[in-house]
C-alpha cells in the first residue's frame, strides 16, 4: 500500500504540516481486515467514514472490487476521487449516501469510528439492519478519540465484539453477529420556537449551541435580499436552525442553506420539513459556497466550524470568509459569530470590509462585515 499512501493528499480540504491524509488507524484497520477481505467477493466490502480515501484505496489496491463507500464530508469525497485518479484506481469504488443501499448484503465493513456516539449508533443500526448476517465490522480509530462507550454502542447491535491490541496509539474493534437493526432517524427537539431535527454526529445535535443562540438573538429585523435570485444564506448550516429561523422570522424570504457534511444536509432537510418552510429553503451539500455565483448575495449568516475531519484547525474560517467575500455583492453583509479568543475581526476587515461588533458574551462575539 506504499504507493497509494505515499500519493495521498487531503486536497481540496485544508492542507498544512501536521494535517495528514492517512494515519496509523487507517493502516491498522486494513491490516486487521486483510484476511477477511481476501475471502470477500466483488461488492462485498463497504467503507464508512473514510476521511480522504485511505481505507477505500487501500482495499482496492489489495484487489477488492465493487467497493461501496461513504464519506460524510464533500471535501473528503472529492479528495478520494483525486487520490484515486492519481494512483489509477478510479472505478474501483462508488460513493453512496448513508442508507440501506450502502450496506445491503455487505460481508465486510471497514469503519473509521466517528467521535459521536449517536453517529456510531446510527451506523451500527444501519449495518445490522441491512448487511449480510455473516458481516464483520472492522472499526478503528485513534485511542485519544475512542472510549469504552463505543464498545457498548456496538454491542447494542452486534452479539460479538472483539478488541485488538493497540498499535501506534490506535485500536480496532471487530463486531459480528448483527442484531436489532434499524434505519437512522433524527433526534427531535423544540428550541427557539423551532422544531430541530438532528441525525447522529451533526454539530450541536438537536439543541441550540451558545454561539448560534447569540447570533439568532442579534440578526437584523429586515436583512437585504431574501428573493429567489438573492436568497438569505445560511453557510455551514448544520441542522439548519439558522436557515429555518430566518425562513420563519421573515415569512416571505427565500433561504439557501448549505453544508459540506452529508449528515448536516440530511438534518437540515428534516428541520425544514418539520417547520413547514421547505418550499422556501433550498438545502445543498456544497464546499463552502462553491455552487453560488460571484457577487450574487446580499446577506450571509455564518457560525464557522473549527474541525477538519478529526483535526482542530484555524484554517477553515479564513477560507470561508474569502468565499463569502467572493459571493457577497458590494454592500452585502456577512453576519458571523465566533469564539472571542480567535480575534477574527482584523481578518474580517481585510477579507470582507468594514466590520462592527454587534454583540458579545462571556465566550462569543457577533460581528457584521460589509463588503467593500
């Protein structure tokens, strides 16, 4: 696998020293699953939560064909495609949503453990419901991101669980004998006068985080835009709570909500349906605002993420600010909430234009930046 791994990149996701495309957990999952994969036929192998394609391409290089794979992040999906083209493995896999078709009849599942127990529960239940009864799930991760609670969650849906020895600060769990399968259903809650829906792993779940609450409390009474050609934009929408809030507070406004996470997009779709605003809110899976034309928006709301895969990084927000600047019309506004310790205001001034503080609490700041 040296050829595949030596060529792997995170692009188009953020790249920087210390941010890797393949790690020891990927290698351990592939090593622990090698014998199982050798006896698997075409279409028997499924990969879930692959970060940038290491598991998918590692299995393909070893001879697997017809691999079905799911990556939550759109940038990860695009990185997999680019990495596959680089090493001549395009066509050895197909990407699918996290649903029954992904795992139907699967005999071997390679799973990079999600950090969220709710996400793991959704994945485990889905596999147990639709995979072959002989399926073996080879689930691994870095020890710092694993917990004993993951064993308990897997045991809810599998009758046998074996644990590998640790290697290079990584470990693998092997789950067999599927039982009590179920398709994922979103958690539901009422917050800020809205019905919020959240599939496992989406940011904040079915609740309103402190930063987003501060942003909602301070959004303007009458923002510019809101037409079909100039919708109010909820960038990095998560569960869609900001987009749904805008669609209900501004009853005739059209809204565009986007996120690169497939789980977030599914959650936002469910949130819009639950609030009866899906006819005025377009929900899209997009890398930042890649699907929006330049100088086309009057209003963008943003609570920028600070994770790229499992890595904490401050490189994501600057890219989002730059794309917001591209999409905003002259005079258009970016309303942003951010952890006050990050001190984004000078960056917003340089990237967007004049920036004013609108609100601040013990942890977060809300600013409005006007496009020059």
